[in-house]
C-alpha cells in the first residue's frame, strides 16, 4: 500500500482545511503517509502532490530535507543512538558499537527479521541525559549496554519497555488530533498582490563602515 487509504484521504483533507494555503499541509501529510506505510513511498508522494496541487518533485524536495521522513522501508522500530559531543564524551560511540553487535547490523542497517533499523544520530537534544537513545523518537536516557539489551528484549517479546509504549515507526502521537470546523482558527490566505506591512515602504538603511559604532547613512 502506498497511496493514501480512503480514511487517510478524509483525514488529509481535514488537515489541509486547517491551513490558509494548501501547500502548508505538506509536512503533516508526509507524516500521515509515513504512519500508514512506515515510510514515505513514491506513490504516496505523488498522491500528496495531487491533494495539495503541487508537483511530486516539490513533495520530494521537502521530504528529503527532514531526517524523520524515511524515503525507503525501515524496521518496525528505528533505533537512534546519539553520538554527538555530550553523548560521545560519556560513551555514545561505545554504546553504538554495542548496539551493532547486539542487533547484528551496522548503523544504517535493518535486522533480517525487519524489526529494527539502527542509526547513528547527530544529537537528539537530550544532552543532560547522555548517553541517549530514541526508539521511534521515544527517549531512553542515560542508557548503559545492559539497559539497551533490556530495551531490545522487551520490544522483541512484545512487552512495554521502561520508556513506555512504542508504536510502530511512523506514528508520532497515540492520540489523533481532530479540530471541529467551528474551532478552526479562521486563517485566511495572504493577499499576494500587496506588500506585507512588516516589510515597510522605505529603503533599508545603509551601514557606514567608516563610522565608529556602525552608524547609518
């Protein structure tokens, strides 16, 4: 399955309705497609383009910018081991090496059973809790090799790990947001025929490099 299901098309149109410009819903719709299939397939990007009135290339151009949007199949669980400076200083690289041995794949690989994709990650914004790991973007803090092994064992066995429930890759939230039509903000599309008021009407001041303190002319 790649194109959005009928149910997800209905949800996509609800999401689009929250924005004054249809294209503004591009990233939320990419996440919706990824939740459906676990990654962002080419057919899904084409379908999103149809719904938004843009080209598939525009969808790909945006989706390829964001690391969380996967353009190829990944495991049921994407495991990110942080190796940025804070985690590196307290064993992040050693933890990644342990993860590679425990899962039997190198960073960037997926286990043969399709359960785990392992990634080396450049900062997951949990520097005070290093070394840190994410599983489908759910955090595990101050992870030791033994902690990692327990986490993987729980997920393999279908048990809820210490970090809490971990849905399949692509699911950002366990509770779907729905905004009734009468509660939408009422945003209107900008009038492209007028210059936004915050730009102003005058020319920008020029900085005189020869003036002490950066005067203007």
